[in-house]
C-alpha cells in the first residue's frame, strides 16, 4: 500500500481526516474500541477479511469481511490493502483470480473492484468502483491493489483517495465526488515509456510532493512529479524483480518489497543496497513466499507481509523475528492464523496520512 509517510501521526491529522469525511456529509460513529494505536491492521487476502489484532495476545479486536467471495455491503474479496485514519478504515477489494484460495468460481474468478471507507461499526460510508464490475469507465476499477486517503494532494485541495488501479495500468486521484482529477499511466496500456506503467502495485505521496510508484512488472520503483516528469528510478542496480511495494524512509533511502526475489531491500539515493532481508530462508518456508509489503516502523524494525508464508512478521535490523502473526506456510482462518496476508501496518505508526502540500 505505498502512499504513507513514516513518522509519528499527530492527532490533529487524524482529526482532520475524520473531519474531512464528516464535512463531505458522511456519518461517522464513535470508535468501536477506545484505543487502537499499536494494534496491527492486516489485509488477510484469501480469508476475504481485514483484521485488527492485538500484537500481545494475537486476538482479533475488529474485522471487516464475512468471508464471502461475493462482494457486498459486509464482504470484501481478495483484500490487498487496509489503511486506518482517525476512526475510519480504507479498504481495497481487489478480487481473486480463478484457482486461488478464497474463490469458489474456478472458471471466472471472484472480482471485487472496489475501494471503500468503513466506519467502526462496519458500514460502508464511501465507495469508488462497483461490486464485481471490471472496467475503466466512470466509477469503475480493474484490480485496485492499493489506496490511500489524502487530506491534500499537490494542486488539489481537500480530501482525495489515491488508487493504484493495477489492471487499468494507472494511478488515479479521486475526489469524494467520484471524479478522477489526476492520473499517471495510460489507461489499459502496459509499457515502460512516458506516462506508462506495467502492473503498478502501490503509490505514495512524498513530503516533497512527488509520487513514488512501485511499478511491479517493470521491475522498478519510480519517483515522478505530479506533472508526470520521471525524476528517479530504483532497481537495486537492475536486480529487483516484481516491485510489489515501496516507501521512502526518513533517512532518504527507499524500502522496496522485491517480491519475486523473496526479499525486502533498502536502497540509497544511488540505488545501492544498504540493507536486505530474505523471507524464504526461514525453516519451513514456502520456496516462493513472494512477500508483498514491508514498512519500516518508528522503532527501526520492519513489518513484513510474507504472503505465501501465511504470516506477518516484525524483524529487527539484524533480522531477528520479534513478532509473528500466523504459522509459517500453514494457511488458516482460526486463532493466530492467516491466509495469504497481503498488507499489514501498525496503527498510528505507518499510515496513509500526509501533510498538506503546495504545488510542485
């Protein structure tokens, strides 16, 4: 998921985010529980649910998704991303291809194609995209893998949602009135030329107002201006294969989820490795776990969504696992079990909130 800045989240930003939704005429009920900061929000992809867990007890404190593989008001299919802002949660219902867990339709797959906001009680209060409809027209998406709620975006005041619309090969900025007001990538065209992407998997707005994009099938991470100028490309000297996620760290380095190489790699401004961790080296690992997300926490540790190892792990800089949710390479839906977790974030630590920006 991308569009987040690694820093403490001031309460005024969370309040501003919730206020922006309220001002748009959307009802927001009080939080379901008093204190969520420090809990972990996990997009449990093939269980068709998002869960908030207490890291000390591993127990589920909140969830959205009843497990159904048909998208609806209380279900989400193949969820790839979840962002908590204020009391609200932004979810990306990607859908599941045929033959994958969590989908009973082995011929056609189980599309979802929605990005939506839910309040603590689990009611959808805003949505872009139509349940089960795949398209590129107004209010249509094709495999939205990542989204972020923005209080502001360079050149566009007010709340917006930035969506990585993977199947349409584009990043789009949508206002709460469901209008696309900014786009990078040519709709429906996969490529690596100007204004082209190939299977993008995340996008993040940086503090300098630029946009950082994990351009997965082009095996690169790019930094662009909001006018579409390509400024930098990160490939770890050409070794990245399947850039599933990227974020800019406070020290200026870029953290990349190098999925096909089963590793998380941090590169400096010269695109050289300064740190890496390989998830497939663990005893009992799936030979190709294909990790999908990694975020650097305020304590210096890294939280990894180790997808086909069916776990979320927090590791120290030295590679020691200090937290694990799920049993390695053992999918399930019971206590302390996950099935293909695609995304995980510590609430109040790594979020989609970014400060207001001017124009670039």
